[in-house]
């Protein structure tokens, strides 16, 4: 036994004999190493809305009303916005979702983690990749793919989904 451990045992023995300790000694559980945030803490909720935008006269369809002002501001040359589909998914860090868009293009989005209340989302649409850092609770758009006389707008709302 090394010198320090031997000395420690002698001190415990003396204390026990003096009545300063019970005869049974309990040792605290060894401290655990910090393992980082849990997968649930790193998860992200992504609400995807697929929109058909056209330059022809029209309006924002009623089911897109919560996005109406943002769509018309972001795409001022487009006058008609129709919701094509929508879905909400919860992704752990590193997880991805694949979606076939109405124009038969494949969209893949992947959650790469959180940093300072910003989620990093990697997008791949038709073979072109981009990465977006979006603040918790905020929205971003990805657009430009042609579809039936207009274009597809992908509206992503990202949150920790508490």
C-alpha cells in the first residue's frame, strides 16, 4: 500500500477508536465525468411548410396566414402563395429527414446541434447543399426550385420544442 493510503487508514483507525467515527465507514460514490447534454436537450423540432409561389395575381391562402407577411416581404415579386404540404418532426443531433417535394426533387435536412440558442441545420435539395444557423423559435426560407409556373418555397420553423 502506498504511503498516503496507509496514513489515511491510520487516521481513520485512530478516529474510530476515539469514538469520532462509527466502526463502519461509508465512502462516497466516485464523481462521474460530465457527459454533455442529453440527446433530448440537443433535439430540435422542425416544422416544414411547402409553399407554391406564383408571380400571377393572387393572394396568400388562408392556411398560410401566419406566414403571409413574411412570405410577401421575402418574395415581393410573387403575388400568390398556396400551401402544398407541411410536417413537423423532432430530430436528435445528427438525425436527418428525407422528403420528396411536389416537383419530385429530394430534400434532406439534418440537425447538426445547438450552439448559443442557434440550431445548425444542413439542407440538401436536388444535390445542392447549404447550412443554416437559425435562432430558437425563428423561421427561414429556402426557395428557387421551379414548379408549375412558379417556384417551391420551403418554410422552416425551428425550435427546441420544449
